[in-house]
C-alpha cells in the first residue's frame, strides 16, 4: 500500500510513518508503495495488530481498492501502561523543591540500595503498591514551557503546589495557565498544612475564583493536602497522581524503537558528554544509535537516577547516557534508528525541517494563515499595567472573533512581558499584547529568536481595531517590488535545449532567488525566475557588480546577446 494510505488508515501523520520507516531502514516517500511486511511492522510498532487482507482479483482493481479502501483487520491493541511523568509547579517559596525532595526521600526510606541519587533531570519513585511515577526535578512552569516551546511534550500531570498559609499568588496563576495551555491535567498539592496559619478553605475558594474547582467543591480537580517539611501526605499524593494519570490511559510500546526527549545535558570532565534523557516510548539499549537534531551517537553507557549502570531503559524512564559528541539542548527529541544510514537520512530530514520551520502566527499574516486553514484560533497572551485595564481588555476581547476564527485568551496578568510569557506564546502559537507595559531586554531577544509577535498598545479601541482588521484580512502585509540589479548578456551558449546567458552584472547584484525580467530593445520579453546561476563551474547565490556569470531562466531559452536582465525582490512595506 501507499505510505500515505497507511498513515490515513492508522490516523497518524505521514511524517510519523516516514520516521518509523526510516528507523527500520526503509526510505520511502508518501506516494511510494511499501509491502505488507514493512507496513505491518510499522503498524505493529505503533500498537496495532495488522492482518493481511485477501488480495483483490486483478492487478489494476487491486490498486484502486488498496488506495480507496482501508484494509480491514487492523485493530488497535492496548499498549502496555507506562508510568506518568509529573512536573511540579507553583509560586516561589511555596515548597516545590521541598516537595520533590520529600517524595524522593520516601523512596530512599523504602530501602533503595545506597540511596545515593544523582541529578539527572528526573527521578522515579514507587507507590506503596509498587507502581512507578516519574518526576521531573526542574520545578516551575518556565522550564516546562521552555521545553514545550521546543516541541517537547513530556509532562502527563502538573502538580501545582500552593502554600496553605499564603494562597494563590501570581505565579500560581501563571502555572495554572501554562498547564492549561498545554492541556496537561492539574493536581493541586496544598502544601505547608503543618503551619499554624494554614487556611485550606481560603485557598480552595481562591482556586475556585480562578476556575480551578476541586472535587470537594463539585469540580474535577484533585487536591492533596501535604507537608513537604514534615513528610505528611506524600504517599497519598502519589496515589492521587496515579488516579489522575489513569484517566488518561498512558501507554507505550516497550518493544519499539526508543523515542524521547533530552531533559538536560552537560560535559563531565571524566566521562564526556552526559545527556539526560527521558525515554517516552520504546526501549533504549546499550549499543543503540540515536539521533538528536542533526547529530547522532551510539549509546556507550547508561545510568539510572541512582547512578547505577543499566543496560536498557523502557518508557517513562529517565536515564543519563554517554552517546553524543556534542551537547544537545534540553527539549530536543531523540530517536533511535536502525543503522548509520538511517541516522544520516533522519539528520537530513531534521535539517530540512529546521529550514522550513517558520510557521509562526503574526497579526499581519493571520488572515492568510486562517484562509489556508493553518490557524483556527487566535491565541492571545495579555499583559497590562493595572488590573483595571486588564478587566476592560478582557471584556472587549472576549467579544471579538468570528465563526472561522475564535479568539482565546490563554493568559492574562498584570506586569511586564517576561521570558516565560514569550515561551508560552511560542509554545501555544500565541500573539502577545502589551498594554501600557514593556518587555524586558531578554524577553525581546527571545521573542525575536522565536518569531513571537509582540504588539504594544495604550488605547483599547486601537487594539480592538487591529484585532478585528486582522480577523478580516485587512492587516495583510503589503509588498512592493524593488529592483536589485541589472546585467547584460554578452554571449550565449547552448547545452542541449537550454540556452545559457553569459552575463555581466552592470549594477546592483543578481541573486539566485530574485525575480527576473528580460528586456530587449526596451520591451519586456520574459518575466520569471532564475533556474541556475553559476560563477565558473560553481553554483552562486549572488553575483556582484562587475562580475560575470552563467545564467539560465525557468522555461525560457531565447536569451540573445544584448538582452538586459533586471532582477527584483519583494520587500514588505
Ligand atoms: P520553592 O521555591 O517552591 O522551591 O520552595 P522551597 O521548597 O524552597 O521552600 C520554601 C520554604 O518553605 C523553605 O524554607 C522550606 O523549608 C519551607 N517549606 C516547604 N515546605 C514546607 C512545609 O510543608 N511546611 C513548612 N512549615 N515549611 C515548608
């Protein structure tokens, strides 16, 4: 069957299928046919149980049938349960670090050999009934969203720590919004219940005001009262994490090729580059080849969170590996591949993806993106100077939006625009609106790198006008053509049917990507693009004034000596 038909049948993206194929050493594009052996191997790896359909009567009939009708018999089998991965978030000083320590300690108390833990970005503990839970030990929503901005989805449950003596604070709300934007379920750990001035009811009400309704109040958010300091309620918290996780049916295929995320990486003076990875699917083994971005490496040694050497690591297991020759970035994905050739192909694919990964939302291009079906929702992140204008903005912005394009406020808070805001906007494809506020320098730089659109306003109606104009396509960018340079054809050569123009650049420059007009005796005889541009034997990106080059034009083989070439580019006004 065709690769794209297999993708459609399994309801996954063609990219996912191609990646799986590469991992198996098969190189096929979406329109290529793969045989039953290969397609069933991919399907099995993705958790399906394929059976071969009876061959259709004739070859041509078989072809159409295969393409238009899904083969019957591919049934998804339940994959095995994997442990949940938890991130702890909340306001500063509410006890995130203490809670992570307390949870880790319960494990050591339960008799872990040696108890010498090493920091590998995450650790795993077991509940009383022996079920493992993985905790990421970089607490906070900043790290969580920075990872997500890099495309990594590692968290299954967000534990929001709220100090019972302090209540809901600005970063509590941020944490809630960040978890929600990522569609990760929330569990509230009501910490510091040992304190005399702890006031649980007050906190529960505050949470309700922010739309976090706990079960006791008729909502669906689980709350666990704990004291990280005194070690109270830790086991119960773990049980509740499992409860929240079980609703999500977290599963993985332990037999498959390992896939996961880089949690952090560092250079160890003695060992070399240690990459701390979270295996998310499949099993990673010593000797496996992994690809991270545009680098590959062979797993030479692997350690678990207690520092013990291990030979393999299954789904949701954090491991520290010696494999890479360059330090990868936190949030990068790793993929295990079958061999060096598969590694090279995947690296090439990553290169191409990196080059074309610019699908960002801006107010200017919103309408076009909406028409192309690329966006269906306009996500806004709102920062303003005072609560009063915040409320007013909330009011008016809740009313804008159309059937085709809904406006959603993913986070609103008083204060300047921070790096965490930019990460959240980047991870959620949101535009940041700053009302009477400024970004800090770091946030601006990050926004530039991540291509996040930040808009500043000081009048509400202007903001609403702009949003409405964007929704109706009135803010589409305007381009104008700017002439880049001229050249003169000095000689022509024939290569088969193609006519090559030996050209001297008379002013400006000729760039390979420019639009071209050919003028002959003052009249335009061609307009189009360059199909090749060479200096001597080498391809050139651009050729400057005074230099000569060989030029061929797309679908035009009538260049003559004396023709004038005019190149231009589109520039946004
Ligand atoms: P983080 O900033 O959220 O990581 O907070 P920390 O874990 O650093 O804790 C901040 C402070 O609160 C520290 O002084 C802790 O000792 C204290 N603390 C944390 N948990 C508890 C608790 O359950 N009870 C009490 N009384 N103090 C706590």
